[in-house]
C-alpha cells in the first residue's frame, strides 16, 4: 500500500512539474466542431421539414387538381353564374363549392374568390361556408375576402386585372398552415379556388 502511494505521489509531482495544460488551439477546435455539428443537425431538420411540407402540398394539389378536372363543367357554371350575379346564381355557386370541397377526405377548406367593383376600386369577395341571401326576394349579401400583404394581395390583384398567373402555394415552416391558390379563367369571368389550412387564431401570414 505504501509503495503504491509513493508511486502515485511521484507521478503527480512529475505531472505538476511538466505543467501540462489544455492547448488553446485544441479547445478552439472542439468549439468549432461542436457548432459545425449543431448547424448541420439544424440544417437537416429544417431541410427535412421543408421537403416534407413540399411533398404534402403536392399531394393536396394533386387531389384538388383531380377533383377540378373531373368537374370542369361545374367550374364553367360558376363562371357563368358569377357573370349573371343574381341571388339564385350565388346560391348555386355555394352549392357547387360545398360539393367540390367534400369530394376528397384529404382536401382542406375551399374558398372561391371572385372580384367586383366598389365604385372604381377592385373589391375581392368570397364564397365559403354559409350562403347569406334570400332567393325569394332576390337578395344576396356578399362577403369580402381579406387578402394578406406579402402573401396574396399582389397575386390576386394581378390576376383579376387580367394577367395570367400560375398556381400559388404558400406555407409556414413551424406548423401545418398552408394556402394553395388555383386560378380559373372562364368564358364569362375568372375566379380563384383557394384550398387552405389555417390555425384558429389567424390567417396564414397575419
């Protein structure tokens, strides 16, 4: 036991005499490696989330495109009835909207966005959910569609001003909110089909 103790004391004294200390460059190297690994892991998580979201949006759009292609006659009818603009026409538009929205279990909320005029200003309206009108009295109360800056305002203004636009897809990274805008140009008028999923506390982008 004493021999072992003496050897231990000699070893400690030798190490103290050598004054062995961590090298500064080695410490910096480990710090760089740590942060590089953390950045790589974060990149993998963000990249995986992005591509997963993109695949999901493509699946939703594929289902929506399939439903719309199979019901081209109903889209044409929406265009005709929007141009006519009577209370019975809008009631029929809401009925068509409800039919299209329930053709696939994976489809999110569907809103039909159409344009009108308020004086000399462009006004955006929507058909989604409940129909507010009285066909017997030929009255209909339109609901405004509130676009969101840096999300869809410029897109919708461009489309309803007569320009051609592509499908617009917008989503957030942190959750399941997304918007898919599918433009339709009919013989009588044009409108946009908006498929969207949003949290209850607000619209995407707000």
